[in-house]
């Protein structure tokens, strides 16, 4: 090899090595502390992604709060301070109301609906459209079915029992719906709930599925549980990725991360339902469980529909997301209802698609 050829080859090898190094290491954190079981979905994704991208990308994962406060994860990814951050989209509804239905819905989607919508009815594109406004790519990789409901020290059996109650509740539409039902929304981080219940700062709280609530120790500071969790009929979790970091990856590596996300999405549904079942049995021995009757749930549905339309019509992006969801429900209803009683969940008597279509323009 001539000196000139050797120098060229060495320079090319150095350039390729530098490119590989740039792709090899990502820093990722989450909004969840290690004490809450929600972090298991994040860890599952990271483990699978690292296995699939071996030699191409290594994601170094940090528990929530260890790098930046939970509320600052969005900004850290947006700015490129870290390459990736796991989240629940609803935490960012103050930036754009459309993040709220991307995270959860009041009395509308169940977990299977979210999976169907994300995978086959255009939902994935909407996540990337909304997060894309902030220079991010988004991979939904976690889903849970309806959340537990309120945990209190006075029983909640009817809607009248909500009157005047100061309840920790997360979510934009959820807060508006609670206010219509006579309660008062109190916003606080998950890590603050236990002490607030213990000290009587709030009258009750919701947080997540039974297994996550058990890991939070709420059975130690409450005596009653009102179910089902109509405020969040399902929830989605995923990873925000800085777009520059994403674009630096090869298409093959991007595809492997997508595969890891899709696989984790399915795993998370079965994992959390199994864990929720186990936790329900433990709660049943520790507290008194009360369930709203069907008439009460129908009233909540009616009011939830009103809140959804009202909230969506105040924000074009939110209207666009909700319209896509309702159109999915209408489309899927044909087969879902025909296959009853072996179908995958209910077709809710949801909000008016025509009203949402008008708002979405």
C-alpha cells in the first residue's frame, strides 16, 4: 500500500470509528423513581434495546431524579442534554393540551384500544407529530389498563361522596371532570402522595394501577378504595428521543429500537395486568373496596364526553388527536360489537365525532 493510500484508509477508518462512537452511547432517564413499579417497563425496553442493538448503540439508564428532577426530563431531552427520557405524556399537557389524550382518556380508551390505535389506526404518527414540535421522536412502549381509582379514609360510593373532596388527580380533562362532579383537583408528584395522605393534606388520591399503588405504600395510609378508575381508563408510556440523536442512528438501528418498543408494549400489558391482579388480592385484605354502580358510571361517561369536546375545541392539536381516537372507535365498533361476547373490551358511548371534526377543522 502506498503512503498516500495508507493515509486515506487511516483517515476513513478514523471517520468511521468516530461515527460509530457517536452512535454507541446514549444517556436515558425516566420520570419514575426506583421505588415505583412503573420503572420496570422502562428497564425492560432498555434491556431489550441494548440486546438488539449490540455493537451499534448502548443506552445507559438512570432512575428518575438521579440526573434531573422528573419535571425537567422533557426539557433535558428537548435541549439534547440527554438523548432519551421515559415519560407519561400527560405530564406535558401544559406545553400542548394534545399530550393529555396521548397519555390517557377519561372513560374512553382501554389498553387494547391504545395498542390498536397506535399500531394500526394512525396513533403512532400523531405521537411523533406532537412531540416533533419540540424536536423529538417518540416511541410508545408501555400501556396499562384502567387505573385504580381514589384511595381515601372516607368511603366513596356515589358521586355525592366526591363533593368538596380535595383529591390528588393527574390530567387536564380529569381535573375538569372532577370539578364538575364537585371535587377539587390537587396536583402533586407521585413521591409526595404518601405523606400528603398521611398528614391529611389531601382527602384522597389516585396514582396508577393496583400494583404500582401497592409499591407506593398507599394501603398503609388509606382505608378505602373506590373503583373503577373512570378518570384514566388506560395509560400510555414511552420514550422521548432527541431528534438529532435519532437522526444520527442508522436506519437499521432505528428499526431495532422500534422493534424493542413494540415488543415492550405487548409485554407491558400482560405484565401489569398480572401484577395488578396480584396486588388487588392484597388490597382486598388491607382495605375496603367499593365499586360505582352502572348508573353512576353512565353519568360519568356523559360528563366525560362533554369535557373531552370542550377541552379539544380549545386546542386544534387536541381536537385532532381526539377525533382520530373517536373515528377509530367508530370504525372498530363494527367488528368489536359483532364479536361480542368474545370481543376485546367495550365500545364506549363516547363524544360526538362531528363536534370534534368541526373543532379540528
